[in-house]
């Protein structure tokens, strides 16, 4: 059985505070379920198409994608293996988000967030875990990654 570290607990507590009743999130995670957290409070989320992310990285291999996302975005990313990656960015990023390559979810949106121990590429999982409470990607790094992916897809067609 996995025992959470102090850092994992701090991250879980930080994320759970996005809800009015943080215990709901903790209960979902104990039961190995995603918890639905509102965007726009502690973070916004950029929903990145898998094809653009993989093109930018030049690989679909989970370990390569994870390692490269950690290097390029320097912040947390959730992966839905079927279609999307979600980069967690500062709240109110939606107000200035200018990229037409991905949607940014802010106030009024919701995101399914897995527990910190869900890092294996099965279903919705963390591609890149937050390193600490409050750790987020920069919007500029996310937009740059998406632009690289677009350029590479256009060059290959």
C-alpha cells in the first residue's frame, strides 16, 4: 500500500481547497476516483490536444512525453490518454489566453483530478505531478509547446 509523503499530502490539501468542502476530494482520492475540482480558483487548466503535444515532443512514448513535459512546462500536467493533456496554469490565465490551439478553462469550468499516486498511463493520471502546493505551469510555456506542435504537424503534411 502506498503511503503519502508530506509533499504529496501538502499537494493534495492544496488541490482539495479548490472545493468548498475539501473532504469530498480526499474521499474521492481514497476511493481511487477522480475528483471534480473547479477551475478558476487555485488554477486554470489549458486543455491541450494530444496530437499537438505528441508532435511538439516528437514521441508518443509515455516516459518520453512525461520527461519532456516536465522539462518544457516545468509544472503539473494531467493526462487523459484518449484525447487530452491538461496543463495547470495560474488562475485568471483565461483572461489573457490568446492561443487558438487549445482551450483554457477558468472560472465556471471543472476538471477531473486524480490522486497523487495515479501516475501510470492508465485512464486519467498525472503525466507530471505538482512538485509542491501552488506549483503551476506558465501560460507562455504552454502556448510555446502548442505552437511547436502545430509547426511540426504542418511541416509533416
